[in-house]
């Protein structure tokens, strides 16, 4: 296929975007085009007395001595400096795909010891390494800390946000690129964010309809292999248009997500209920402790005694029964439960009971 014809076909495809379709770039990612995590260790200096208590964090002193030794300053082994303006910190950053040496990335700095605050501190040069143990970036700079803490002489203190964590915007310079086979691969694999065989089939069919048969092949419910141009420039242009390809997503499976801690319930649109009758009521037991005073008789040698009397009350609300007919939709299910006045906790119990009875056509997920 000539380059001009290839671009023309892709431009024509941009006019086929329907209201219900999604761009391929919004629901997928290209295999191999990914970020990499970096981690490091360093020292933050210049703190206003809020650094590590070195008596409880010996690794801070060890790191401090090792740093000075590199610059020809040797501290005797029997001397332990009592530092208040230094803190040992961990560093982490994310290395974006295709980033080149000399570009900068943001760094998050977190205290490792018992430093009270990193506000006002500066990070000394520290390497950032990936899982392979190689250094990919070097971090250094002044911290931006969103939290702060104030303490009084009587031990009272006020803390806003987290003062022991800060960031250095653009604080790390990239020194090494991550090897990527994007330029040499003969095909591109597109991975869907959510596994769905219907969507994978539709993506492959949409690509083949525009670029010709056998251009794309659905490998499974997530991956679609697409034959790409060999030339790097054409491959970049190819992906630029491919990621804007409109895709009709397959409907997700019927699910009910229940958060048992917060009482949040999310019901998908495909949830239906088989014929079932539900009765749900609540039993409330109230125990109240009342104080009684026992007075002795006149001219007796007795003493006033306070006794406790427990009063137990049991109240049961009327348990109203409602009937689900065959194939009840989401709207009807919500309306029926609202008519009964069930609270989120009650609704969870109803849904679990319907699932156990085999009347709920949905996957019940409790988190």
C-alpha cells in the first residue's frame, strides 16, 4: 500500500466516529510503550532542626560519614555527630516511555527516619535505579513540602497534611534510556484496558475494514496484533491515526459491586432478577439503665442505697414483602428497594440472599 493511499484511508476513517464509540487510545495501550519505576536513597540537608534524631537512626550518620569520605573528610570512628538538620530519605520517580537523556522528571522524597519535617530542605545528588540495578536518572534540588507542623513547649502540636513527604518538580535528570523495540518490531500489539472478547473482535474488524484483510488479528480478549509499516516515520504516523480509530465497546458483564465498609453499591445496567419474593424487616433491641434510690425507714440505722434497674425494649418494624417478576430491570430493582425504604446495609443483605437463591443474574462482588 502506498503511503498516500494509506494516509487517505486513515483520514476517511476519522469521519466514521459515532456518538457511542470510543477512541482506541482511550481504551487501550500499545504493548512495550510503558513507564518504568525508579527508586533511590539520599540525604536531605538544611533542615531547621527538624531532621533525624541520629541516636535512633544510625543509618543517617553512616550515610553522612560515607558522603564526607568521598570528599576527603574523614570522621573518626569513635565520634558520632549529633545532627539535627539532616534526614535520610527514600526517592521514587516514574520514567516515561521514549524519554531521552537530559530531560527531567519529577521526584517524590519521603523521610525514612524520624524527621519531623522536610520543609526547607535540599536533596543532595542521589542516583535513581530501576529493577535491573542500573542508574537511569540522578536527582537533586530543593523540596516543595505541602505540610507543616507546629509544636509547643508543653507538648501540644498541630500538623497540617504530611510534612515528612515532599516533591522536587523536574528534580531528576535522565542519564540513560530504556531499550525499546518499537522501531524494529514488524507488528504492533494493542492491549485493551479491560478484557473483553467482543471489543477485541470489533477492534480487529474495524482495522481490517479500513486497512485491508488480515492487517489485524485478535489474539485473545485483550491483545490485538496489527501489521505496521517498517519505516519508523510511517509507523509513528500509522499509530497516530490508529489510536484515534473509533471503536464500539462490548457491554460489560452484569455485576454488582458492594463496598461493605462504606455501604456503597454500584449496579451495572445488565443486572436482572428472576421471579422472587423478598421480605425484610429489622429487629431493634434497646437496653436502658435506670437508677433507683432505696431510702431506709425513719429512726433506723440503715443507709440510702442506689440500685440499678435495666429496662429492655424490643421493637420490630413491619416486614413488608415485595415481589420481583421475571427479568426485572435495574430501574425496577432500585425502585422496589427504595419503596421498602431499605438502607444500604439492608440492600446488601437482600442482594446476597437473592444471589444465594439463584434469582440474581449478576456477579456479586463484595470488596
